[in-house]
């Protein structure tokens, strides 16, 4: 869908004008979640208990269909303007790329018989203007992004057991391996079945068998999961003590053909992982440890990764300053001729959450460490600065971009240090439903990229999201 960008900007301005700007108190009724959260998680219990609407669009958020049934309508309109200097470190032949992207989502969420039966459908329209370094996730016209049915099944005790079938988003843990791909224009979804259990004590278990919607194509209503491989998994959350929880997970991704580390063929990649997370003495932490095994063609897969964050926020101090330390590491393939494939594959991660949204880094053949500083000068404004030093785990493997794409020339370049990354991110909650994000990233390349001909990269992104 090719539209006039000026018209797009006008539509956003009109949407912002319709957005209620009055704020609820901290304990007031919840509004649509901020960008990145799946919309099927939106809930408006205050509308079930009262006919008093707090916003212009509240009458659409819960339409009563009787004593035990209701319909929720909503969506999101997002515009994103990026200015990139040296995309992919200039190794794709483009030195400046300025572009505008649009994503419009609308959904209907039908709840019947006190949530014994639920049907959710979400349409998505995505478009890009003037982008030179194109990826499959930049635009896809009009698509059915999600369409699933939930059935509540009998469950012992106070637990809830839900069976879900259809096209759906999934996100787990710290989004190290499964995420919604929220910031790129076309979000990630999966076709298949999910069985979900949870109880009041905090125990949760998800079991799924899906196929990723990976065949994203130009045109409308033609994205599919055909030939994208079979993805199976189980993810369990167990309360440990106090505010500490332990997540155990296992994934299996089977593809008919894959090329990595110079090896191609059928791939059966299995992942075992553990995430420990919580808060102790007001120190928040999250730590994932992952191991992969299986086969790729005639080689054995043996790979590992870890991703950790530990931080503290002074909530009783003006501006609520916080500091965190991030550490990520993932194996690379030290010897392509030893019969093993050792490069870790993060599958479907939220790369931008860990490395910024410039699409320059992913959790493969990587060691990264650095601090993050966060302040909130106002209740509606948060600003963070993240500095990372990045190395290759092994000099004998390439530098990898998101999507497990090796950066041209780096497989044979000398040097392990990839460089320094400096990321500034600011989020302004301009209104109840309107969010404005500004991000600037500067990547000062090291010898691992410079020796392959790469240049320092800069990235500026302005994103406006209206949730309705």
C-alpha cells in the first residue's frame, strides 16, 4: 500500500488530537499497554465494573453482549522515521538511508461465557517509503497478523488451563529467544497450537507446536509459515523464594534446509535453557543460560549462550536514577572443519532490547558488556544511556547481524574487538494512549569490522505510537 507520507503524518496528528490527555492517578483504571506488548493482553476490568468511561474510546474497549460476554475493539497506529549513516557499517554499498515506515493494527477480541471461549483477530497494514537497504520485515501490505481461538479446559484446583489454536504472537522470559519483533515494522507471529497453564501460586507452564510466519512477502494476505520449519517448545515458570523465580525451557526447531558456518542441509536444533530472575534487597536481576545441540547437515551442533542483567533503582530519590550492568555472550564456530557447528542461534530474539534498534548486533559469536543509566525527570519521561563494548567470541567466525546474517568480509578479517556502542533512548508518554520514542545510537567500530572495510555507524529513530 503506497500512501503519501504527508497524509500519514496528518492522520497521526488527527489521532493524537482525539487522544484524551487527562491522566488517571497511579491507582486508576489501566489503559492500553505501551508499545511492544501484545494487544491480546489488553484487559479493562474497570469497564466491567462501571459504566463510567474515562476516555473517548472506552465505549469500544468493552461492548457488553450480555451478562457473561463482551467484545473488545482496539488497535495501534505507529509511524517510524529513521536516519541511518552507514547501514550495516557501509558494507552493503549504501552510506545514508533515510526512510519512513507505517504500521496500522486493528483487532477484535470476543469473550463468551465468562471467558470459557474466546476469539481474537488482528489485521496489520505495514508500509515503507524511501528505504534503500530493504529487509523482508519492512513492509507486507495488508495481512491477518493474528487469528486464534482460546478454549478454557477443566483444571484441578485454582489453576487455569487454556488451549489456543491459530495464528498468534508469543513472547517468553526476557525475550532472549522468543519475542514479538515489536520495533521492526512487521511483527513476528506463529501458526499452530498452544496449551497454557497457570495458578495463583505463580506456577506457569506453556507447551506449543507452531510454525513461524517467516515467508513475509510484498502484497497482501500472502504471508505464510509454509516451509518455515517446525518449532516446538515448553516454557515453565517456578516460584523459588521471595521475589525470585526460575524459568526452565526447551525448544526444538526443525528446518528442511539451512546454511550456516559454510554448512548447509537439514537442521534439527534443540535448545535447553534456564532463566533465574527476580529482586533481592532491591537489586533486580535476570540471567539466562542456554545450550544448543542437534545436527546441521552432516555436522553436530554444539553451541552456548548467556544473557544477564543486574541493576538497582533509587525509587525514593528525585528522578528515580537507576544503574544496570549488562553481559551477553554466545559461542561462535572456532573451526569450520572439525565436524561441529558451534555458532549459537538466538532464533526469534528482541535484538533491539539488548543492542539497540539499529540492526547491527545479535546474540551470535559475541561477547558484550557495559553499563546502563536510567533517569525519569518527569512521571511521563524516561531517558536511558547504554554503553557496550563488543567482541567476537572467536576470531575465526563472522560478525553476525540480526537474522543470523554474517557481515560481509568479517569471516576472514583479523581482530576480535567489534567496537563500542553508545545508545541513548528517551520515551515520552505524551498522553494516556500516545507514546513518543527517540533513539540515537553511535557505533565506533573496532578491528573486527574495520579490517573488513566497515565504517562507524550512526542511527537516529523517532517513533510515535497511538494505542486505541
